[in-house]
C-alpha cells in the first residue's frame, strides 16, 4: 500500500477550518470543533495536520484532569512541566504567548465530564489568544452545549461525513498498489464507509493480487472477500 495522505472532502474541510481559526482577528473567538462518527479519519487527519503545521496535538484520555492536560501541553511545547497546577497554567500561558501554536485536542468526549479540564481549555484560549481545535465523536457538538461559556467560543465547526463515491475512488486509486476496477469500487461503496475498514480491505486485495498474480481486482473478487470473508 502506498504511503500517501489522501485529501478527501473531509480533509479539505478540516484544513479550511484550521486556516479560518488561525486567520481570525485578535478579539474574535478562535475555538473550533471537528466531530463525526468513528472510522472517518478524524484522528488520522488531525495528527497529519498537527505534524505538518507544528501544532500542539493532545489526545485526551479517560479521567484526564486539568493538571494532566496542562502537563501534556507543556511537554508538547518541549518544556519540563512544573508540579503545581497553578504553575503549569502559568508555564503554558507564558510559552504560548511567546511562541503561539494552535492546540489540537483529540477525543474531547473524554473531557466532557471533566468540568475543570474543559474550563482549563477555555482559560488557555482566553489568556493566550491561541486557536484551540477540539475533535470528538458524533454527539460532541450537542454534549459541549452544556458548557455555555466554552461553546460560545466555538466559531467554526465541521462535521466529518461518510465518504462520497468520489472520495472512495480517490482513496482506493491513490493507496492501492494494484488496479481496482470501477465495478469493484462501486460495490465497495455499498458495503464499506469507514477509513480503517477500507485500508484493511485494500491490504487484503493487494495480498490476493500478489498471491494469484492478478493485474486487476474486479467486482467478483471483492465480493468474495467482503461477503465470504
């Protein structure tokens, strides 16, 4: 499988949102939300974008406290974290004012039940002016409304949607190292619409093509993989 990052419609919308956040004027809220069902490539896109743009990428965890969150941010900045939560906050604010970077917080659903952690993100946004991009599951947009002060600062939102037929064809054609004909791609579209599942299927199709010396995977072959397993 080719090591290529495919720019689907969702990816392009992610990039546009991030650019809008970064380009907002000083007094305009700079918080954004990317949300959608699992398997659509949110995390894959976030890691790619954060690496490419030298952003701070944090993946929230279950029961993550505000201190834990601040510690991870400080470590991503490249500093040794202080011990006290209050000192960690000052450390974050100082460094982010000197060297502003967008903060990407993935798996935000884990923090929705952690009031202090959510308020910490709001404080960081207000005191540093850096954009903060939250990434969550399909219900994240609705769940975050319980935090009115934070939700009011979300000025940009993007819903990651299932792949269109154009996206599906683009992903397969760019990643697969064996030709997949249009009939096979159309059939795949009816059965699979999650990035992780699609990558696994592409790998399986490549293995079958190599084992059977096939130049092209047709619909019949894909049916035997998806239906017969």
